[in-house]
């Protein structure tokens, strides 16, 4: 079943999301029309008086690479889901490339700009652009959803890994380690750190057990740096033996395990840095904001028997007694950015390669989703795809199925379906 459809009246006042079948009937009867393709929203042809809505809870599971978003109604039903793929690593790579190009200019007799060092002051709470991007994209989608749905509350997973607590289990007493969430925080951390596979044989899709690299019998501790994941067969085979004895003849695997055990989790660190900033941003939106932990999220998902997915993790954030999932076809969104402001593109050596205009070409921008009708030729047919226009009156479209790209004339474009907004949709 697909996501529920957002509905607004003629004054653009949010109404209750409706079932896809009900949305189809409204469109066939001429009572509503498509207002926006992503997220799919209908607008009524009249003003609805005395709108009665049930409150929706917007739940967010922020992630380093992908964040999950879900809408849950007052009957604990998940009516809408979305997964948002960030581009933090792309931003970091772009900044490193720009720095390399500028350093290259200073090393040769081309356009030169004096290096700046201590004359730039960072504001309080500053985050690197690759990290701040995660906060801003989630904020954009929260504001967008508030325009189309009667959202009354926001729930965010604030703390994913209590790293200090895992390093020192006695930091706040034994009760924390023996509570309802015992093991969930540590296990979730280890699943992320070791790639959800057995440390010794690399098997995936099998039950994994928490394993001590140096066994307790040999003096090993419960610190997270001494823990890994192993399948039952490897765990039983290793027993209390030393790692070098168990992996005798495999020095490369032994060195990799010891190195990875001491390596901090990069994605977890990025998430922990940005979550408090996201929490402050959401509180500024004047909606009640509550929080939950990552261990609590996994405990709810395991107890309810739900599959592992970012949007289902979002639905399980906070105190959740029960959930009924009414959708399985969710909106897949990938952040692509609005395009660079660099008019002069350079090659790998930093020399000018080509120039590109920054304004629309014949009324279209790269990234617009358009409906194209090709009347003749090998690619005859109707396509709904992303467009890349050229200044000579031609362009390319990128269908989701079939060929990777098709050359067209811009006169074949019938109408834009969805204007470029910095995201691509699946």
C-alpha cells in the first residue's frame, strides 16, 4: 500500500491525509487536483468550513547518511513514511576540491588571492557545512510537511549512542545496565561499527552475538573497545582463547580486527554532533518536541516485530505501545543540491574547462522533472524524467527505467511536472 495522500482546501489549509483510493475518487469526480507531486498533495476546488482534523505526530530518526521520517496518527497508525538521503560527504569533497584549486593558483602565476587565516571568526554553535547540511535538509522537510498535514507534535531520536556510558558501565550505577533497555544501546553501536556481519567469518543475515575480543576469563573488560559481533559458530569455536591463537595463520584479519576495535565510529560521531543542533532547530518551530534514545527505538522495533528500515525506526521513536503500519511504499528522497555557483568549471589540474550559465535555459533548469513526448525516432514515446537543458535548444532526459539518458529537443517538452528543488525522488 502506498503512502496516504496529503489534502488541502482552496485556502491551502491542511486537512487529514486520505487513503490513495479516496484520493483517486476525488480526482475522478473533479473535486480535487494535483497541487504538488513530491510529496503527493491534492488541493480541493472549494473552501472547507470548520475543518476537523486528528493530530499527527511527526517522528524523526536522524542519520549520518540517511534519515527516516514517519507520520503517525492518534490511533497509532503509520500513514506516511519517507527516507531522506543526505549528501554530507559530497559537500566535504567539494570543499576539499575548491581548496586544492585555490592552493594551486597560489603556486603558479595565475589568478591569485591572498590566503586568509585568522581574520574569520566562527559564530557560537558553528558546525561544518557537511554537518549543518543534515540539519538544514531535515528542517526543510519538516516545514514542508507542516504545510500539508495537521502536525501537532514532533518526536526526535536525540541520543543514539551513550559512548561515555558504554566505555565505563559504572558511571551511573548498575541499574542502568540491568534495566529494560539493557544491551540495546551497546548492540546497536556494535552493529553499526562492525557492518552488521560476523567479525571473524564476515557472514551476513545470521543471528549475531556480542563477543569479547579478549575474553573475560583472560582479563578482558566490558568496554565497547573490547567488544565485537560474531555468529554462534565462531563464538563457540573461539571460546576463551586469545585472538592470535584463534586466528593463527591469519595475521591480516587479526590486525584489521584490532585496528577497527579501537577506531571510533565516524558516522555515529557525526550524528551525535548534529542531533542537539537539530533539536534546537525543531524547538524554534513552536511545536511540542519530545525525544527518545536509539536503544529505546530498537527495543520498540524488536518488540513490535518490524523490519529494519530508517522510516520504521522513525515510527518507533519515543514511548510506543503499539503500531499499525498502513503503508509500505514510501517516498525515497535524495539531496542533490541546487547546483554549484562556479561558472568556470576546471579540469583535474585546475585549468578552465568550460563555462556554464547560472540562470534558466529556455525556461528550464537542470533537475526539473518534465513530461516529454518524442514524436518520432528510436526513442518515440512519452517520458516523465529529469531534464538537463542546453542553450542550443536541445537537452537530455534521464528516465528511471530503460536507457540512462535520451537526447531531445526542448520543443518536445510538454510541461514541467515538478520544478527543481534540490532533491531527486524515487
